[in-house]
C-alpha cells in the first residue's frame, strides 16, 4: 500500500486520476479548474504521474498558445479496478 501511495504522490495524485477516469482527455487549464488546484502543485503531480506511467501528456501547437492535454495511459486505466474496489469497500463499511 505504501508503494501505491508513493506512485500516486498524494491526495492530488488521487484527485487527478479520478478526474481522468471520468474524462477521456483534459487540458491542463480545465483540470486546474475542475480540481481548483494551484498550477505549480498540479504540474508537479502530473509530472510524477507521467513519470510513473499512469498519465500521458499530449502537446498541441508549436506556437503560443500551446495547449497541453492529459489522459490516462493503459497502466493508468488499470487504476479503475482499484477505484471501484475502494468505492465498494467504503460503501460496505459505511453500512456497518
């Protein structure tokens, strides 16, 4: 579990993954608005998730304004099963 948390990086890593699970591809600015995140913090977490192979980065445009989009990699999409399991477990725990 500790290694999994390290790969995600923090609550922001979880928030980014959940947003990308809900949306196929999201621009940096849209992701920043959705999460109400500080741009520097978001950028740092996205770089970590990309480094760990969970997120793909796509740059559009060669001149300003350059748009950057993020989506889940194949490995990142596997996190959906973990998310579903945790959600199910939490619901069951709340019923007790």
